[in-house]
């Protein structure tokens, strides 16, 4: 099934509960947009494109829950629901993008309240279907960068679970594998929530792609000893100059890759490119509960001393100068990103 899906029979949103993986494949159903907001915040669903599609379906639920008697009232209720959904995770621009797109699809219609409700659901479905289709196109472009025999370091989870289906950077790896290229993936475990160990490793098992999990701090060793040939990751927001906001640890990984002349590829749909932001310093960085860092247990005991404090930024910014290319559904953008990202968004890459 899709990571984010609409159940036609019960008219509810279905999400794979990513907190339970890899040990349980659990599907949760939602018919209240407030619970959808909580699902995004608590990372039942995560990954930039996946939370965008989820938020759009959240608006479809809000439209159904609203007791509005006029289109104006319904639009007011939708705006309030969008505010709640938007505030759940600030860094991934796909979330705000999907909400804006859904709201603007119903902004200029002189139709009945019920027709507007149907229109919100229709737009959410379109966003989800397009995401699935664009991810495959992106994977085909990106697979051209992968060579037979490549060992690739991959950060976080960017596969089917991070999107509606197929995925971004992991989608590229999967496509190259399906094309018959022999690939080995070094899976960054991705502290503190271990999206690499829990989710990417699980997905790679399903696709029969060979991999080893590595601790995040081992990446430099593999890069400096010539044991890794490429670095691939996704993005939560890309500024107009090509700075990439992605899962915490991406910056250090890119630094170590560039120091060893290993190419660094970010893979993201154009909905992740935020041309309104001049550079990455303007991206809001989500700082999550320190408990996510402190609750690590070994032998059934918490490792940190009682009373210890922690900081937990969920994302960092990799400056454009460390990025070799950015793969989108409209083709591959190479530097200068300030020109070529706009071309990618407009579908005008050569
Ligand atoms: O905190 P998460 O798990 O939502 O972070 C996800 C990432 O950082 C991914 O790399 C990013 O969303 C792009 S992959 C589709």
C-alpha cells in the first residue's frame, strides 16, 4: 500500500505507522484533522513529500468535519485547520506548499459548500498521485548518475516511507538497482530517531538491495578510505542558491565527502525548492524534544546520567558549494544553482 492513502470505503486517511517499523507493519486510520496534525508532529508519518500529502488529506477531513453553511465559512474553517497542520513541522516546505495549493484550489469557486468539500479531497488526491508519479520520474533522471559497482552512503530515510510511494534519494538507488546495476548501500543509522536503521534498512530488505548499517560517525572513515563512491540524500527545503536543509548530520556527511572528492547528490521534487528564500540561513530549523536524544538505552538502561540536558535540532543546512547536483523530476540541476534551480522549477532545464 501507499505510505499515505485515502480509504474510499470508510472515507478516512490511512497512514503506515512509522514509529512501529521495522518490527510491526501497522496501519492507522484518521477521520479527524486534529489527529492528523498530531500524527505529523509525533512522526507516525514523516519525510517531506509524505507529510505534504498527509496535510492535504487533513484539509479534506477538516472540510468534512466543518459545519459551515456557506463557502466563506468553510474557507475560514479550512484556513484555521491549515494553520494547525502547518505548525506541526516547520522545516519541510512541502507541508506548507501542499496546504497552500489545496487552499488556493478552492479559493475562487462560486459553488455549494458540498462541492467545495469534494474539491478539497480532489486536490489532495491529485497531490498524492502526482507525488507518486514525479518520484518515479526523478528516480529515472537520478539513476543515470549511478554506476555499476557503486557503494553509496545514504542518510536518513528517503524511500517509499518518506513519500506517497517510491521515494526520492532511495528511489534513485532502487531504480538503478532495477536497471541491473550492482549497488551496495552504506546506511547511516541517523541518530536520534534512527530512520536509517529502522526504515531505510527495512525498505532495502524489501527491494533485495545489499546494504550495511553504519554509525553516523563512521561515514568519514568510509569516504577517506575510498570505500564509498557517492553520497545521496533527500531534502526538506532547498533555498534559491542551492543550500539544502535536510536531516541533521547531512552537513557533516557532505563535508567529509567533498574533502575526499566524492560527489554529493541531493534528490528532491521541485515542491521542495523554496525560491522565496535566498539562502539556507533563512530556513526555520525544527528543534525537537531533548528526550529523543536522552532516551537511548543500552542493556535496558538509559545511557545518559539522570538529569542530563540535550539539544536536538532535527535538520541542518548543507551549503550549495558542497553539493555536486540536485536531482528533480524535471531533470538534474548542476551549479550555478541560482540559475538552474529556477529552470528546474519552471521545467526548463536543458
Ligand atoms: O524528520 P524526518 O524523518 O521527517 O526527516 C526526513 C528527512 O530529512 C528526509 O531526508 C527528507 O524529508 C527528504 S526525503 C523525502
